[in-house]
C-alpha cells in the first residue's frame, strides 16, 4: 500500500461539480492499493497516517502527528501511485491492484480510519475527481507499507 500525504490547510474532492469530501487543516492522503495488500497493510498504513509526525510543535519542529493534532484526514483512492514508471514514456499499471481488490482494501482502510479518528472524509472510488488543496509548507511525503 502506498500513500502520498500532504499537510494541508484545507482540501476537498469534487465529482461532477459536487463536493464529496472536504477537510480543514490536516492531511490529504492519496492511496494506492497493490495486489498483495490486505488487512496487515491497512492496519499499518493507518498507524502511519495517524502517527507520522509532520505537524509543527510550539518550537516549529515537525514533531506532532495527525492523531495528536486532531486534524482532518481526506483519503482519496489513486491507483496511479502504484504505476511502474522505471522505463519508457508510458506508465504500466500491472503493479496496481485490480479494481475490486483495490476497492475492498481502500474501503477497509476508510472503515478503520473512521473507527480511530474523527474527521475522516473520502473521495469517490473509481470516479474522475477534482482534488483541490492548499498545501501547508509545502509538506509532502510518500509512505509505503509492504
């Protein structure tokens, strides 16, 4: 499982000109499910999303996690993060999970997140989405769980 996380002042996802998910300060996480992902990867990715220290403490150091700050979490499924881009001029998506597997484990990640943290919003799986964000920093990290 791969997540590209961005610390944001705000973020939202629109589908067909309708907002389907929005947060204020917190994390936007673009999430890709890979073929071998399952419960173990979902649990570990959630631990990392809630525990990764990317928010500033009183001294301005990135020392606080989303779990500590209570900020919003916007989860957006994005299979293109799993693309193989090592060669050629066109990405290969053979390393991404098939849609039904991706949906199952993305939905499980969302379920676990909503049980563990307030303010969890989502995009729409499989839809053409417009993701709007105000990146705070900018602060962006790629997290991987194998």
